[in-house]
C-alpha cells in the first residue's frame, strides 16, 4: 500500500513539473503587436535594396473598426540586403512585420535583369514566410505598385491577388508562386511571371492591369511574351484552364469572325530519340463550344462541325508555333522539353544537359491538336420531315 501511494505521489509531482513547460505557446505573438504583410515589392536602391510592404490595418478591418482609418499602410525600407532592410523596418513600423499572410511579391524589371537569386534567397530560407505567395514583375517600380491608390473595397494587394487568380478565364498570362519558381530554377525550364502595371481612370482612381508574361531564365529577366505567345506556352504546359479563341470564319472574309469557348484542355509531351537526335511530340486535346458566330449556316451538319473543329485546331496550333518560334529565338525552354528528355532518357540527359542551350534552338517539335465541340449552343434546328 505504501509503495502504491508513493508511486502516485511521484506521478503527480512529475505531471505538475511537466505542466510548467507545456502551458501556453512559447512563441506566441499577440495580434496587436504584429503588422500583417499582404504584399511586398522589391526595387534596387543606391545602397542595395528598397523593400516596400503593404500592411493590413487590423484595427480598421474589424467589425468595430476605427472611424476614417485607412485599411492599410505602406512602409518602404532600404538595406544592403533583403533581411537587412526588413530588420530596418523597426524604424518605420511600430509593429513587427509578420509574413505568413503575404499574397503577392512584386519584382521590378530593373532588378530582374540583374538577377533574382539574392532577392528571393531570404524568402526561400526563412521559416516564417510561406512559399505560396504569387510572383509578378513590373516595368514600373515595385514601390509604385505597392503604394498605388487602387479602387478596391479593402486592401489593394488582395485585389491584385484576385486579378491574378482570374488568369484562368483567358489563359493569356502566367501564374506562378515562389515554390514553383524555386522548383523550376533548379531545372532547365525557364519560368514565366505575369506582368503588372498601373492604369488610370478606374472609377476615378488607379487600377491594376495584368497582361504579358516575362521570361525568367535561371534568375534573370530575358524578354516578354505577348498574350497569344503566352497562351501558346500554356497549351504545351497543360495549364490552359479556359478562354476564348477568336479566328476567321470558314469563308475567310475579313469581316467575319468566330469565337470558341474553351471548356477543357490537356497536353502530353513525349520525347523520342531518332537517328541520335531528340524529337519532342506535343499532343493537345481540347473541348469547348461555339461561343459566337454570325457567319455559319447549317451548323447542325456533322461535316460542318468537323470543319469548325479543324478551324479551331489551326488557331491553337498557330498560337503554339508563335510561342515556340519566340522561345527558340531567345533560347529559353519555357515548355519543359529538357525535363521531358530527362525523364525518358536519364542517362542521355547527363551527357547533353550542359549542351542544352546549343540543342534547344534547333530542337524539332511535332505539334498535334485535336479539338471537340461538345456543346455548340445551336441556334438553328434540324429541319423536320
């Protein structure tokens, strides 16, 4: 009995001792002591880097709110390195910058031409930042994008984030987060970053506009793709979600146009080795409907539907070819062809990896496109007998 009672006393003492170390959170941070960074912009400065942050004003965004208080603040800090600039923010921001809710990082084209490795180094290493925030590039200064007085109901950075998410409706701009960029950085695949800039007269204020895609080879800016060239690359990457294809009607009349709505699309890339040389076969499959056409008659005829499908196939192939031509001229593998060869012929890839820049510009690529009009929203009825 005495031994059992002694064991109970020891157990109780041990539990009490453990409670001293398990209560509460050792790294707890109170909300009112934090500055939630929603977007960050990085520019070069004479002394190194200029880091601009768009920070949510939590006091104004609560239900109670603060009368006439802004929804966000902008802080711009200089430093020799990114981490140095962020630490220097304590001289401007009354609260510590908190990065777990960051949605967008804006990089100036000027700094991207020099190389992005150092700019992204801190965000790739630090445990507090999540790697799922989106990357964009701007020909303007990143600071201008971050501090722009944009027409929005809450915080401009959230508006920009939603605008980037809307890429899927046209599939004519890029969409990439830090994690995907870092993954591509360690391969021969060049990354595509969406371009953003400020436009005026958006309800009396400024607004964001997302347009072309910037090619990043390694960590350096190379050039821009047009919207059609961008979608040409996305076709091959299998990233086309939706969109509208506009092309001439079957009669080829300059005044007559037809548009197809993309419902579903997929792509397969297959590498082959023929006579000692590599060949890439790209197989695109797409489903959609006729969105708008005033120049079609007898559209219930299966032969006419097949002619329209061929018309759409030709338009898709044209986008891909324009993208491929631009990529090979710039010697930028934006499609992942090198990785396709790596997967299929790993031993051969070890021999040619360092020669890829010499191989890619003359690489033969076969493109096959198959479309299917699954719902043409017919406005004509089949004649009754």
